């Protein structure tokens, strides 16, 4: 179904993991109102035109291209600058939607909640968030050693799972943005990263500390 040009909406920009649930719901409603939900879900696929396409095929192809552009524009206009960096390589609305889902959908939290609900049903002791946090931290590479040191300085009552994931996503988005930007710099000052033994960018103590300025 073609999108309506008369529908006007305003969606708060997606800034990070904490905004995801509300943003996804709001954006889903917007896409539905525009008749574009089947575009981002991939249900309505682009017609592959043969060498000598029929008029009907041309019409369907043009309609899909138009609606895909509208859906992609809606999504792009509703994300922050840092999140936009994440989807710059996407070629259509579905790719943008899928990449945002892959980045922000709280799979770990859901698994954690489901597991505790199952343990509760069997009247067994539930797991604390600290166990899951520890598991996540244990999977991080050497380049996050300074981040782990900073995390250890946070009072245990403030070491929430949502905070941990938000900070890790923020660091990754910033690193990706800086790396991509430096690739296009031909001259002038370039941002240099300290390297660990594996040659990966190493997060400085000063930079890691900035992630937690607002934590009380």
C-alpha cells in the first residue's frame, strides 16, 4: 500500500539502548500509518525486472522504490547523529531497520529475565544482574581493560545491566564514527589510538572516565 503524503508525525530521535523500546514502538506505529510496515519487515519485496519488463512490473518496481525511499527517510530522520553513523552503509529501509534491531534489541536482558522466570517457577534461586554483568565483561577484549577498571570503581548498587550495555554501545559507536571519519582525512591532524598487543584500538583511561561522568 502506498504511503500517504498527508500523514505528519514527530518521533523523538533514537539516542541509544535506553530509548530503544519506546522508539521502536513509536516508529512501528508511524510506519504502519504510512503503509510502510511491510517494506521494513521485508514482506513486500522489490520486483526483479526482467530484460523486457511488462508495464505492471515497472509500476510495482517504481512503487516499491518510492515507498522504500520514504521508509528509509523516516528512519534516518528519527535517529541521532551517532546512531546514524551505524547505518551509513545500509542500502534500503529493511537493512536500516535490521541493523538497528541487531544493535539495540535487548537480547541479553530478555534471556536473563526468561531464565529467572523459569527458575522462579521451579522455586529455585534466581540469578543477580552482577552475574550477567560479569559474564559480559569477561567476553570483552584487551582493548576494554581500562573500561573494566573504570567499571569496578562504580558502586555496586549502580552497576546496572542497562548502564553497562549503554556505555559499551556508546563507546563502540564513537569508535566506529572516529575510525570511519579518519579514513577520509587526507591531511591535517588525525586522531591516534593507542594499540594493544593485538593491534586493536585501546580505550584510554581519560576517555573511559568520560563515559561515567553522570553516574552517581
